C-alpha cells in the first residue's frame, strides 16, 4: 500500500463549557507518510493533546475527516473502531500513572493481547519477553511491579505495551518530557530504531522544539488550535516561513555559551481559547502583524514540496 | 557580556562559599545521604548555575542554604559561609531560626519552581509582596503599596497599579512567575536563590523571564544561585557552573571553560545527550547508559562509575573535587584536559 498512512482534513474539535466554547483545534489538515515521524509542537494549550486524541478517536472530533489507511475513522461504528484500535496506539507522558498499579509488568504489556484473544498463555509470555528485550529491558522484568522502575524504564515499558499489538501508528504525547536528558536520549534513539526496524508511523507531540528537530521527519506547528506551519523538519527549522515558528525557535536556549542571542522576544501570553483573536490568531503577539491580518484566517501557502505556511505576509517577509 | 563572565575574582569577592556540605534524611540505619561533601563558591555579582538531573541534590542544597530543610533532614557536616551585605561572614549551617528570619529578604531570598504552590490563593499579590517588606522595614501602608507597585513595574507586569489588587489565579503562569520574582527582590537581597524558576513555563515565556532576570541582576547588582537541569539555560545565564551528580558536585568551572574544556565524564555524557544545533539528520545522540542508582545503593568511590565509559578498579576508591587547572575543578581520577568532548 502506498500513499500517506494518515490523512487529516479540516479537523475541528470544540469543547462546550459553562464559560463558553473552547476552540481547541480548528480546521487542521495534514498527512503523515508511512514509516515517518511527524512532530507536533506548540505552547501549552495550543491543542496538541486534543489533536492527538482526536486522531485515535479517544475523543470525538466536532467535524472533519481522519483517513487511516484509506478508511475515514471518524465515521466508523463501535466494533469496527475496536478492530481499528489494534492498529493505532498511544504512549503517555508517564505511562504508569494511567495504568493499573496492581498488574505486574508482564501483564500490563500483555493486556492488549489478552483483550483481543491473541495467542496462548505461553505464546503471550514469549511475546512479552521479546518486547522487553526489544525496548532494552530484560525478560525477567516481566515479573516485577511497575513502581519499582525508574522513569526511563517505565517509559520503555509503556512503549513495549504500545507495541504489543503490532500497531502501524503510534501517538506519543510528551513521552520524553518528564525524563532527564541522559535518559531522554536513550528513549529518543529507541523510537528512531523502532521507526526504522518496524516501519512505524508516529505522531510525536512535544513542547520541546529541539527534541522534535532531532527526532522528526516532519513538523507541524500549532498555535491556539490552528496550524501555523508544516513541513520537512529541516525546512521548518532552518528556513521557516512563519513568524511564530521563528519566535519559537529563537526562544530555545542553546547549550552553547558563545551562541549569538538575537532573540525575538514575544510579548505577552497566549490569548484565551474561549475568545481567539479574529483573522490570524497569532496577530496579538506577532511582531509583523499588519491591518490585513485581522480579517479572515490565513490560508495555506505552499513554500516548497510539503512545506506550507499559514501567514498572510509570508511572501513579503520571507520572499516566498 | 564575555567581559564580566571572565572577570577576575579575589577571595573578598566571594559572597557564598559552601564547603563539605553533607545532608542526611531519616535516622539511624535508615538514614540516606542526599548530599555528600558538596562544595562550591559563588562570586559577588555573579551567577553560579547549579545543574544536575532529577534527584541530584539541587533543591536540598538550596533548602539547606535557606534554613528550610524539612524536620527529617539534617546538616551532618559542612560550612555555608555567607558574606552579609555589611561585610560579616556568617556560617548558615549554624544559624538559628531568628538569625534566618533576619537574613531572609535583605540577605538571601529564594524563588521556587512552582509559583502556584508558593503563592497564597486567598490574598492579593500586592498583600503578599508587601508582607515581605513588613517583616523588615517599618513603612506606612501607602508607602508600602507604592513600593510594591514600583516593584511590579520593575518586573514588567503591565498595568501594575491595577494588578496589585489581583489574586494569583487571575494571572497567567508567566505573570505569576514575575510576581514571585517581585517577592524575591522587594527587599533587594544580596543573594537570590532561584530553583528552576522557568522549568514550568513555555519557552517563549521562559525567554521573557530569563531576559528579565539578567537585566534585574545588572540593575540591582545581586548574586544569583541559579538552579536548573537545562544546559541551554546554563549557557545563557551562568558565569560559573557547578555540576551535581547523585548528591555531590563533580565539576565546577567558568561557563566557557566548562563547555569548551569539559573535564568530568558525567558532564561530557550530559552534553552528548542533548539535541543541539548542528546535528545532521543521521547523527545520533550518545546517551549515558543506565540510570542514577538510588541514594541508598550508591557504589563505593565514584558514584558515576556504573555508567562511566572510563571506569576502572581504581574508581572504587574515594574521589574528591580537585583543581585540574586554574578555576576548574573535577572529581575524577583522570584528567580529561582539553580534549574535545
Ligand atoms: N524530605 C525528604 N526526605 C527524604 N529524602 C529526600 C527529601 N527531600 C529530598 N530527598 C532526596 O534527596 C535527593 C535530592 O533531592 P533534590 O530535591 O535536592 O533533587 P533535585 O536535584 O532538586 O531534583 P529535581 O531536578 O527533580 O528537582 C533525592 O534523592 C530525594 O529523593
Ligand atoms: N475536556 C475539555 N474540556 C474543555 N476544554 C478542554 C478540554 N480538553 C482540552 N481543553 C482545552 O483545549 C485547549 C487545548 O488543550 P490541549 O489539547 O490539552 O493542549 P496542549 O496539549 O497543546 O497543551 C486548551 O485551551 C484546553 O484548556
Ligand atoms: S498573518 Fe499577519 S499576524 Fe499572522 S503571522 Fe502572518 S504577519 Fe503575523
Ligand atoms: S573516577 Fe572513574 S568512574 Fe568516576 S568519572 Fe572518573 S573515570 Fe569515571
Ligand atoms: Mg498536552
Ligand atoms: Mg529540585
């Protein structure tokens, strides 16, 4: 099968709350090619988690399409969706806090296999042992309790658990954010190995742009639920065509005391998602905002292959 | 910038000198040593970054300095010599409650990682900042309020005259951290201890706060002990750096020296683990294998040995932090001088 594994079109998710309607994700479209890692970045509250969960239909999208391997999963019935879930998994920031503390590591990893009635008891044991080895742990860890593991080891257990059903697609939501850098590097390298060995497709959600630049093939930048820019990592990182991406990139502290700091400090905070600004939602903080930015949401402008910016002034500012 | 980073230091210019600090939690055989023989010095007007991974002892160090260790924690040994604004040297390890109360504020003050948990939700920010003044200066209410508003303006809170009456929950995370900084600075402390002041913030807000702290330090001429786990923040803020691992300082140097001539294998491993500019698409990070052992199960000798690529039997003997070059200390039996990291 060729073509992107995931095609998302005009995805919108709004939450209706007593305070008003939260525009968590608005009109977002993108593809994720098979065997590649798409990074999703943005400040907190920009809609990353909501988007990731909507892709797996852990929450119901308000509107839009999500085609997984050609099938629109937004329209699937319960049993069809259950079967589809085998093919898509999620890894959380701390997998253990969301799992049953009374199960041993082996049972946690085998839970999905059991739920789908896959293999005999011994088959499942062998499978768990192989998975533990694959994520850099050892087979005899299966008889231990999860709380006895360090943060990095727990993240490996979470990955083994997500891999058990041999999914094609994984959403990793802030999966390395709580880890110390020396451990974070171990887990990032493991994810790269898995992508290559298993041809895994991944949505990697993170607020740390330097981690995303290291790991991901493509990056999508969200702000207040809207897409700002999307493209191959190298293009978005080094030849960004959007003022928000540029500000985000320049805000990363570089581990180099001689690095020149020509930083574009963004003023103020993200506005409330209850009342996002009209037109371009970034305009209240954008150093290049002009009167035309107030009317109508910016449309995608194609910069180069697979590289799009949602800024009305892209041509003027960056010569595209 | 580089000029003041490389400024010469004389002993009289030292505002804080920590020597051989050990802290234990619990009693008897259940006692674990959270800090083992920690030493570092902070020059007046400079910023010393205390950097290390989770559990390395950064916060315990700052709590010991502030006299705020929990009841289960005890200073087992060590000197914490602080030069007060009037030039006297006080050993904080021997200070009692009253001594600390007099010192906190104009002498040393601290800002914490999580602004929400250190601000009282029931009082306005103006009351809470003013409270700090009340403890140390006999001012009339109107004068206190004026000073508080002035402080809020200094930390660039827009509409300070109105915001002074706001409650913490009415402010964004970045604004709350500015309020914490205002509280820390209102008594013009000689030494500011900042424990991960930007870790909970988005990078765009972090950039604003770091920028603000750099400018305030220049304006007020204070010394800063800046605690962080982020080598990027270290590179940006520090004049000097002390690297901690498993309750001990393993390396201390000026910031340029630390990055250019990294000497300790742990610091080298840390730097090789960080995604940074200039990595090509096929370049891989080099992680440190394994993880930090629990404090109750540290190996004898060098605590980093189980993860160190250079470890050998001699590393099981005690190692201490020693000068390997002028101003550059490392706790390793080897001296990896000047090699590329
Ligand atoms: N109240 C306490 N009782 C027992 N042990 C403690 C206590 N406070 C801290 N410790 C231990 O002391 C060690 C150092 O903790 P500390 O909080 O200083 O780490 P840190 O370097 O600040 O880490 P982080 O980056 O996670 O904030 C840890 O092993 C911790 O578990
Ligand atoms: N269940 C919910 N009800 C109401 N608002 C929500 C809910 N979940 C998320 N939101 C809001 O949607 C926006 C996007 O949130 P989220 O997707 O968690 O962002 P991120 O993961 O980028 O930090 C935020 O304003 C958040 O408060
Ligand atoms: S559309 Fe206008 S406000 Fe939005 S990013 Fe572009 S220049 Fe800035
Ligand atoms: S003393 Fe030995 S184990 Fe410790 S850092 Fe040096 S070489 Fe490595
Ligand atoms: Mg999230
Ligand atoms: Mg701490």
